[in-house]
């Protein structure tokens, strides 16, 4: 079958609607991963064992994760035999299809909001991953939707953490509930929930101290924050979002595994995707953890925090290559 026809059938309307945010934010990953796949396909032509070995190396080098890569290669082998694919170029749409399937959750995995009343979202993660910035950008997102938002400065230990959240509050026009540095974070959360109730807030976004997952006392502190919130709002927190820095690669996966076990994480936020050539870590985390990616950071602007979409992500990685193929076909 004509290659471009196969490609067009595979990506159809999704590729046509890939947002510029995903295209721009995944530029480094696309230049690294996709160009290497493209070069392999046009150089080898034929799908043989050496082809699979090189593709395996490219995927592992993009931080897709060894276990995930092994499963993916096995699936590709099966499909290639089943569909009797011989030309390496015909593998491209199949690879895209498989990557989307790896990332796609079984059901809608958007942010879970309260059916009635206030939604409480708790943010966890180590220092330096962009947690406070994520909270500020999400506050802006909710305000744009017309929701009344409040932020809680629960990171009372890191120098400047409260002030940083206040700066974001001023930028997006959202109040911050705080106490002095060194205060009990659980007390801050209690004050924040009470203030949110009094003010009729729709969404309460709660910052917490950047804690190392092996520090038992800090995990106990997080449990105390949970208890305080749940005592005041029984069904809360509605989300516990673990913020990870995509540029740290496999270390981000390690953090996700440890926090997921100990902190009741319900979703992941991957920041700085625009700064890494190894965006495959998104695939590794989604496949090896039973925790969905909810949001991704694709730049420094206020609206560069985007809801994660598996098809948009994969087609954003391949978008430049798809255009090259289309242009080549039109010239024939």
C-alpha cells in the first residue's frame, strides 16, 4: 500500500489538529528522536533484526524505558508479521499508533473536580521541579475559566517559597493564604480551607514542601496535611499531583515510583518538556506506572501548561516528519 496513504489513514484528523503548543514544546525531542527514526527508516529500507536493534537503541536513548521498549518492539514484530509489512517506511504509522496506545488511559483522565462545592488539589514533589510555577499557571488556567481560586502556601521550609507563591498570586490575581516561615504546614492548610469556605472558592490549590521521598518525617507531615484537609472537606483532596522535571529523565520515573507508593498520588505533571530531547520519559512513566499524566509544561509562558493528550503528544513529536512525507508525495 502507498506509504503516505497508510500514514494519512493512521493520523487522519488528529494530526491536522495538533496544537502549536505541542509542536513547539516538543521541538527538541522531535529533532532528536524523530530524526533518528527517520534516518533509520530511509537508510535501512528493510525490516530485519538489525533494524529492530537500532530502533531499540533509539527508543532507550530517548528515555522511553527498557521494559517499555522491549514490549513495544515485541508488539511491532507481531504486527509486522501479521500485516506482512516489509518496507521499513511502512512501519512509521504503526509506530505512531503503538506509542499513542501506550500513552492512552483506559478512561478520561482529566483533572478530577468536585461534583459540588470546592475542589482541593494538592501538589507534591522535590524542590526545583517547577511545583510553584505549575500552581501559578494552573491558577491562571482556572481563572480564565471564570472560577474563583485560592492558593495555600504550605511550603513553609524552603527559603523564599512563600514569597515565590505570592509573586505568582500577584501575577494571576489570586490570593495566597500563608503563615510565617517555619510554621506547621497542616495549620496553613486548615486556615486555607476555612478561608476558601468563607469566600465561596471554587478551587483551592495547595503547595507543599519539596520533600525527599526517603524522609519518613516529611511523609508523615504530608499525611497530617491529608488528615486536616479531609476532616474539613471529606472527599478532598480531589487530586494529589506529583510534579516531575522531564529533563531529569529516569530520575523522574524513580521519583514517580517512590511517591506513588507513599503519597497517594493520583496524577502527574511533567514540567520542562520543551527543555529536553528525551521526551520519551512521558511514555516510560505512563507505561510503567498506573498513574496518568494530567498536565505537561511546554514552555515558560502563562498558558504553556497544557492538559496532556496522548495523540497530541505523539503527533507533536512526528509533526515535522509528517509534513516532509506529505510534501514529498505531492511532488510525485
